[in-house]
């Protein structure tokens, strides 16, 4: 069976900002999906947004057919239904992979799974970001240059209020001297979670070939092993709350 990938994006910036709509004419989700398709040609890739349907394109049936979910959100975290978040959480605990991107650190699902505020320092002046590989043996780092250079990007800096990760794969540095844990992994239940920070909507980051390589590697790492039957979660959380 081919790897089943769902790229989720709230899709609101593209609706309200003509510059972002021009930069990402098929949406941020479309650019991410295109990059994955080029590097994972045998995968089955679909997309959804906050406005896909009343369940944000994340129905129980859709999630049951998803091996890895990628999540991009920024200005509409509060508009994601709590029952949908609980459903995604249940699937992650049951074994579905989750890749959280950029401002998704403040998404309900990431905060829920981390159990912390997930706050960080930030400044958006289009600075150069250098993404340094700290664990070159990790599958997500394979084929990624050291450093990965992103000419213009929003600065994210420490302190990043997350639990200690299972693996610290990437650390970023910025022109102002800040550093940030930009690529970290976690295990939650039977599921694997990867957070990767580069990807502000103001810059064409998801067209960057090395960023696309990181995401493709992350998808392959987070996917359940072939033939794995994802276990049912007997005590799924019924709602969401902020810590």
C-alpha cells in the first residue's frame, strides 16, 4: 500500500493577502504537496483546509485513511473545532504520524500533545536563517546540507517552551544572534511527531528544495511501519484545554 499523506493548511492568508496568494497560487498546502509528490512519487497525497467542510477536512473517515498528517496554521488556531482536535490526537496516539510546521507550534493539537505553552521569541525582518544539522545520523537529516541556508525567513528564538524532545535534529541561527531548536521529534503513544519551524507565509520557503527534502524525510520517518495495524485508543481525550 502506498504511503497516504494529508497536507492540512488553515488557508486564510491566501484569502486575505494578495501577495501571499501570488506567492502560493495553489495555497501553502499546494506547494507542500507538490514538493512531497516530487520526492515521494509513489505516495498518495491529498490536501485540506480549515474551510474544506464543517470538519475542516479531518473527518474520522479521512483520518482513518491517513498515515501522516502535515499541519500548517497561524491566524485561525482558535477556529479549529475542539472535537476535531481530539479526533486528530486520538489518531496520533494510535500511530498516525504528525508533522507540525512553523506557526503550528501554537496550534491546539501541538499544545495538547506537548502539554506546555509552546511559546517562543520571534521577530519578522526577513533575516537569513541557517539550519544546522545536530544529528546527521537521523533519517530526517539525510541528504540535507549543513547548514541548510534560507535567505529570508521569520526569526524564531529561544526560549521555546516545549518538553525535552526525543531528538534534536536541527538548530537554527539568525543574523541577530538568536538560536532556535528548529527541528525536533517526539513520540506520543504509538505516533511520531516532528516539528519543523522554517515556513513563514511571507517567504517562498516551501519551494526551497532542501526544505522540501526535510519534509519528505520527515514524512517517511513519521509513517507507521508497512503493514502496521494502528491500535485503537481506549481512553481518547474528549476535548482540548490550554495549559
